[in-house]
C-alpha cells in the first residue's frame, strides 16, 4: 500500500459529505470521535474479502510459500479445533512465538471466532510470561517449541489455561507432552489439525467494539499492561492508511510498467506481537492482496534480508531505525538489486538525521515515499504520518494526524496549549484504546480523560499542524524499538543485597537509538561489579531490558527538593529526542 503525502483537495473529496470515504462524528464507548460512514464492522468480514486473492502468494517463510487460499484453509482448521475445545466468544488465546505463518493463521482464527488474541512478547522470560498468562486468564496457548520450553512448567498452576498447541516441535519435545500436568490437551499444532480436512467455522455475532486483541506493553509500575484492541480500532487504522494512499500526491516513484506486474511485497523485520508488525504491516498486506515475507528466527542478518529483497522483488520495507541502519550500512548492499523497493517506512523510535540521509542515498528511487510515523500500541498503530513532500519539508516531524484521528497538546491542567508550546500529546479517534487497559481501572481513569488518551509523550504542534516529539513524560527508554520502563529494572536491582538504590537512564546510541544505563549506589565495602548485576537482571528480565552500562557510586544519587532522582544529571548527555527538539524550538 504505497503512501505519499496526501493532497488536501483529494482528501476533502474522499472524506467529505457524500464521498466514498465520508467521515462523520459518532459516539464510540462514550467518546465523540470521527468515523467512516462506510466501513467494515468486523475482522471476519475483512478476511472474507481476501478470499478473492485465491492463488496469489500471501506468506513467504524461508522455502515455504502459502497462497491466500492455503492460508484461509489453515485459519479455518485452527478455528474449528479451538471451537471443538470449547472456546467461545470473548475467550482469550495467547500466541507466543517468533514470526511464523502459524502465528498469522492463529491470529485470524481468533478473529473468525470472536476470540481475543493475546500476542505475547516472545523475548520475555518465564516470570514475565506467567504474569501475562494469568492476567489475561487465557484458555489456550499457541506457541513455538522454544517458548513452550519456557512456559510448560507454568501449566500445573494455571487456573483457566487448559489447551496448548505447539508449532513445529521436535521429537523429544513431542514425547514429553504426555507428562505435562495441568492441561487437558497438549500437542503439536500440525497433529491437532491433521484430521480437519473440511473445516466448518461457526457463525458468530461480533460487535465492532468487541475486543479482538490484548497487546501487552511494559508498565510504569513494573508490571505490563494489556492494551485492549477492538475490531473498530484495527479496521479504522487500515482504512486511514488506505485513504492516505488514495489521496497521495506522491505516486511517481515506480514506473507504471513495473508497478503493474509487481505484487505488493512487504518484508517484515519486526515482531508480529508488536502493533507495527501486526496492525501496520500484516493486516494491511492481507487487505491489499500483497505478499508478506517473514524472516526466519535468528539475529537480523542484513545480507540475508537483501537477498530476499532481490529474490522476492520486495516493494516495501520498514522497521525500527536500528534495523534500517544495519540494512543500508551492510557492506554487501550494492551487490543486490533493490530497485523494486518503492516505499521505505520506519518508526518505533526517533531516527537521527544522519540515518535519514543514508536511507535516502541507499534508496534514491523512494524519495517521495520515505515515511515515518508516530503511534502506540494503544492507538492500534499509526496516529500521525509524515511522508512524501511533507517529509522533505518537515524532516524532524512525525507528521500530521491521519484521517479520523485528532491530536492535541495540553498543559499540566489538561488545557490545550498554543501552537509552538510544549505539552503532553493526547490522541482521540476510532483507533484509540477507548476500552482502556485490561483489568486496570485506576490507570484507565488517569490516561483516558474525556475520550482522549494521554500518551505521556511531550510534543509541540507547529502552525502547519505538524507534530514534533521533544521528550517523554513517562520514565521510559526505547531500545531498538522496544519500550523499556525504568522502574521495572530499578525495582529488581534494588532487591540485590549489595545495592542501596539504583536509577535507570537511557543514553543515545547510533545503532539502537538508546542504550540502557544503570547508575547504582552500593556500600563502600561492596565488591559487586557490572557482570554480577547483569547476571542478576538476566535471570528475571528479557535480554533487551538488561542494562549494558553500569556506573557505581557510594554516595546517594542526586535528587531535587521533592526527592525525585535527577535523571538528566545522571545521563550526563541529552536524550535521544535532542535532534528533533533543536530543529523545532
């Protein structure tokens, strides 16, 4: 789905009264928001539209290729099996795996049945996963072998979880299924579906404001929070991107004779359990009849990615700045044909101006479709978009709101500030998590006020309506696109017997965006070192949350008069937002 800068006149024709994508105002879960008058009402309906793509390739995974028809059959098989296991509307199904065709099929099977998919972070450790499985009260888990080995010991104490389907287990793992306590059914996904040749999927009556997914984010209190995502949110995000594409004034990158013969093909280099991978890429690819290329598990290899771009004639690539940096800086970049790429998209973390220039030099054919965006899990992907000529004229901005989404900047009292003034970024619209976090009523009352989601990000909106991010209100680090909340690590370090107190800060990193640094106060006679504290953290936290830098002190950490630790002083250098801030203010 090519996206350039939208033409305001074209947008007005598309979305104005009587237009094919007319936008009207409507009450949604108590909030007055903009919605499309003509829209799909469920993900099941959207999947039905994809049937027409039939023999087109939908998923490429190593040597494995699935057509749209084969994918649909797999979806129906999984849906029938889950129905036979007794799962009904609203039940939760955890999906815990690296990117894989069966991850995609499992997600759509849940959508078919009105179940709630709970995509879990595949990098989490057992304690993190145990919390989320219990918090969401999942009835079934679909996972790969590596994650099964992590969570299998949790089954015995599970209250509701009774079914486990394992993707591609080896013989040894499969042989151990019979010894698992606490589950009524556990086995290979392939074996479970082997006898379902003509799957019959029951009709279900879903509402567009029913929850389709619970996507967990790191939490400011040290525990993840489950962002509830509805059918309406996902479909509105899709329609927003479609409207921007239709209204784009920058469709000149690919020669007509080339674009006519190429199937849109997206190389997915971010996890499906993130909103970018799931909502912004996988779902939009299916809706457009495109081809989704999933990388096999393992460390990102830019050489392998370039070979895939050439072989599969990839038209769209994107990811966090870390991935884009490694791709364009690969020594073998010029050895591969990347001329089919017509769109380069990045987000998830700020990109340095130097990286943007390297991307533009590597893909000169996509200058007018170089795009960045701002969004959150809670907004089901894209809230603002900066692309095409707008990107060239406002390179430090994350863009203007996409159709139906409204953005404002407010002061500490909740009042909207004037253009050019700093404040907290607030968002409303049909893509916003108006149901709130799963089981978090107290938090919801704080972050959703009058139908507006308070993001915790600090921004500025200029006179032209472009949003610039300049800081974070939340104590959070974005490392290689992963949100890391400092308090979780600080609490864990404080439990170490040699640590008096600890503060976690983010420092700029050319490759990762930000790196995690721990400033630790220890007793004067302590012999604890960085290796010991790194191992301490690694035992309980996913690897991306473990600090890579440690600074030891014997004196108390600096605080302001109210007792808050002065983290800017501990950083010693500015935040990753400095480049953007300097270009705006």
